[in-house]
């Protein structure tokens, strides 16, 4: 394959499909691999292999997350060569690599070989807009998995980082009673300033029995077997933290608690918006690099 392309999009979900369509609409020659969809623009060229896709383009866009198991590049297609190691073996030294939550070995390889890279999760504008999509998705999951309204329900949010702040605000706007549990005194003080009830993570057991909904945003196990014994059996737990999440899922299953780990919510609930956000951020970087 000798024809050159502006953009190579590797793996991903509907976010990458809409991103590819946006690049094509703006006149970028785009090749994809591991990204089949009936929604994909007919002008998107499909590569025969990962190696071919890497050879014909300098801008390489990988998915969010880059990988779920540190071995395979995230994709809706199972392809033998869609591996992180295959990408490292095939990427050119003049490439610009994009992806979300790029694994440490890939970062080290890029630094060692002077390959420019950009992690979507470290770009503030993307992270903020991603938090909005994640919060909306978490609320959609909660509504679909529960038999009660969010209105006037008791909602506990674990953590008060970027996603938790957006989520708490949206829950509060739906007339839910919102509690924030966080380690940091500063985080709790900020949450209190917004009108939320606050408590340290060490005091969880005092509020767990009253919760209708629990939303976890902390990427470490917070709700252990001991805490889960205290929750109402009617509770709905939505875990939006990075895998493996913040819940002891074996204990939750044993107690018949309605608990769900909900990764990649922007790709599930707002792929078009998310894809267009990613496109804009990438294009801005490409334009800056060419100046």
C-alpha cells in the first residue's frame, strides 16, 4: 500500500467512528483498522493490517481507553495483530500518537524513540467535556437499573474529583439529596460550599443504610465486604471508576446487591459528541505542530 493518508484511526468504538467521519468531512484522508461500522463514512479506507495502517500515515489515533488488558488495543473487532506490541513494532519514528490512558510501556517507548504522543486524559479540555458525558451516562445507568426516581432520592457520591463534581451537580439539579464522601478536607469543604452533605470516607457506614443510589468515582476498592453489609438491599450502585473499580463485586453478588461497573460511558451514551470533541482537540494539535 503506497498511498499516503493524513490520519490513521486504530480500533475503538462509535466515538472513533464519528471522529473518522468528522476528519473525512473536513477533507482529511483517513484510513482505519479495527473499526467497522455501518455508520462509517464510505470514504474511509480500511487497511489490510495494522502494519499497513501505521506505514501510510504519520498521525496515529488509538482509542479510549488505549487498552483494557495491557495486551490488546481496544476494539469492537477481534484481530490477531491488534496488539500493543504490534503497534510498537510498526510505528514510525516520525509519527504523532494519540490515545486515552496510554499505558506506561507505550509512553516509555515513545520517549526513548522521540515519538510525539498526546494522552487525551491529560488534555484539560477533553477531560472536562469527558466528565460531562460520563456524568450523564452514570445518571442514565442509574435510572435504567433502579425501580425508584432520582428525584428526592438519597445519593452518595464517593470522591470529589472532576467527574464527581459534575455528577453531583447534575444529581442536585434533579432534586436528589446529595452526599459527598472524600478523603481530602479541602474536597469536603468545597463540596459543602455547593450545599452537599459531606463526610470522610472513614465514616461511610453511618450513611450507607439510607442510600438509594451510590456512585463511585474512586479507582480503588472503597466498598468492601464490611461496608456492603451495611447497605440497603434496594440500593443501586453505579461504579464509574477505572477498572477494576471501587466495589468488592464478589461480596456484592453474594449479598445480591445491584452493583454495576460502567466503563466507557461516553462511548455508550454520547459517541457522536465525544467523537467530535476528540476530533477538535486532535486537529488543534495537528495545526499547532504544523505551524
